[in-house]
C-alpha cells in the first residue's frame, strides 16, 4: 500500500497540531493514530521504532514521527512527518516569544494552557495503560519497567545508563539461536547519508563563520552540542542548558529561562523547542527583532536537522536487528524499560501541574511536593478532563477546546 501525500499531510499534520504534553502523550497519540486508527504500522514495528528512538540523541517523539514517515514514504516522507511534527509548535513558540518580549508575560495564554495541561495528565494516563498492556508481556518485562521507573523517579540515575542496562539484560536473557542471513539485506549508502545530512547541519554554521556573525555562530555551536547529548529528550539536558545560557553566556536571565520552559511545556511539539524560545530572547537582546528571528531559525536548524540524520542512518537497520533473536530481545528489554520511563515522565508532569513547589528527597531524586502549594484549580480541571475523556469519551480535540475555555474562564473569575 502506497499512501498518498495528502493522507500523509492530513494525518501527520493532525499529530503535529495535537502533540501537547511532552513525549509520553505524543508517543501515545502516534500509537493511537498510526497503529490503531490507520493501521499504517503494526504493534511490533511501532514498539521497535520507539526503542530505537529512545536510544538516539534528540527528542524521541519527533524522531518516532520521522521514522514512521520514512517507513511509509521514504526519506521525503520522513522529512515531511518530522517537519509537520515540529512546525506547529515552532510557530507557536515564535509567537509566544515575540509576545513575551513585547508584553513581559502572557497570563491569559498561561491560563488557557493550564486547562490543556490538565487534560494531558489524563491523556498520558490512558496512553500509559494502553502501551503497558502491549509492551509488558511476562515477568521480566514487568521487572524491567518497575526497575526503570524506580531508578529514574527515586534515584535519578542517568537515562542512557538505564536504557543500555535494559538492553544488555534483554540481550543476555535472549535465546542464543543461529539465524540465516536475511533475504533482503540492508542496502543503504550510510556514508552518503551521513555526508549529506552532516553537510546540511554544518552549512549555516560555516556561513555564519564566513560572515563573522560571532553571536549567531556561538549560539548555533552550543545548540549543535545539545543535539548530540540530548539522550532521553530535553529533560536530560535542561540543567546543563540553563547553566550555560544564563551563567556562562548571560544570554537570558534565570527568570526568563523558567518562563521559557513553562511556555514550551504548554505548546505542541517537543519540549526541546525551548531552544527556539531562548534563542529568540537572546537574539532580541543582541540586535532587535531581526536578530531574534535569525537566532530562532539557527536554533531550530541545528536542533532538528541532526534528528533526521540519526533516523535516516539508523532506521534502515532496525528490521535487520529485529531479525536476530538476541538483538530483538535487547530491543524488547528497552521497550519494557520505556514503559517505566513514560510512567516517570507522566508522574513528573502531573506533579508539576498540580503543585507550585516541588522539592527533592535529600540524597534521593524522589520529588516531594509542597502540600501547601497544591493548585486546586489545576486539580479540579484534571478531574473535569477525566470526566470528558474517560467518562463521556469525547474526542481529544473537543476536550482540548473545552479545557482551554475552562482555564480562561476560571482565570477571569479569579481576577474579578
């Protein structure tokens, strides 16, 4: 079956527009859309792809969309799916950043997105249950998921270490079977792919160097480094990013960084779009609106072009790996651990929606919400979202629209 480009644009455009709530909700949305609704990918293909994307640097949900597009319509399909996933959020972030520069804050927007975040808490819970039923088969899978959750939520172990350990355990416990060479060996010019996308990645930096654009070159170089080390998504590098842009470069203030993260969390697309917000603010401080737009474009380019590179290099080998029983077992181990990772992200997200202050548990990473900071409005909105989504089973788009209205209405009531 060859999909039409109009179908690709319609489906992946919808995913991009509805991709609120971070990787857990985005992964669930794509699972429901691509596996259940349209059946463009089967369960095994989706879970293997998810395991691969969790191993790669960069935003895993955007790369998952890119892989799905590549699987369906080749490189052009991958580029289209990836751009449609990032594009809506990038436009919203640009508008919010320019509005932030102009007005200092956007309280009504934040109120609207509080309703969206409350809905996302419920969406993530549904997604986690659905994915868990598919991925957690057998005691080993359950144990790996539980161990991954505890390692992240309680002890704060590095995400790449958890994924690699899960893969190693799965590999070690897989069956040692000799298999014949695959009928359809991988035929892909990996070096050409690396050269092409590596050149696209580096081209703007070379131009900035040639034209002696010191600020934009520094910004592009830094965010290029982030693109290489963002294993496990944006949360893994937020502390490093904050320290560098605030303390080392002095591009923005700590308060602006917190606002940037808050707004990025409430827009569609990957959280790593926070790089665009930071770049726009930093560029405006350096040279006005023109520099702000240029800085935002550079940040987007060096953040997301590498994502296409990783997928187009690694994607063709995924089925080849899955045909080997022990390597396939390693991927299943990673997939099981991913359920625990998503549970960690889900709980982290819910706590930050419901509580204004969250501390850590001393030597442990275990979050400890301040009970006095409980936001009853956010909690109540979550309950309303649960009734709409689970009780009344309304469509996600309708629920999001209703929750936006509810958040704005409560904000207006609170100011009168």
